[in-house]
C-alpha cells in the first residue's frame, strides 16, 4: 500500500509547513459526504497516532488512518494550476465514479 506526491505537491506542502512553523506533515483521509459517497480530507497533522500509516515523499510525511487507506491505496497527490484556479488534485486509481461537481466519489 502506498500514497505518493508529485514534486509540485511536495513543494506546496513544504511551503505551507514552513509558514505554519510546526507540524509533522499532512493527513490525507476520506469522509462520507456528497452525492457520490466520499470526499477527500486534507489537513495538517501535528501528532502521528500509533495506528496511522505514514508515507514519505521527499521529506514530507503523508499520514493516513487505517479506515481511509483502503480507499486511498495507490493515490498520487498533485498540486495543479489551471488558469486562475489552483489546488490539490487526487489521482486515485480506486475511484469508479465521481459526482458532476467533483466534490465526491465512490469506489
């Protein structure tokens, strides 16, 4: 099982962690919501729990709880800029359908 990050995502997270001044990395997870069933959750993590799985990309730790990992295995986290829009993009091979607005997915 693995989670990876592109160089653009690593650079963006490193910049935010430096501005924040502390943190162990970022937490990637899923929650039940939306019209398709699940949505991604991305937040800073200050403490890593014993049950967490930790993946590292160029020194950045990506922390995933065991319940979310089954939906996120193989996901690549990217940071993209398209015109005036920018943000994280989740390249998840487990996704079977997404809602029309792009807020949620199912596996």
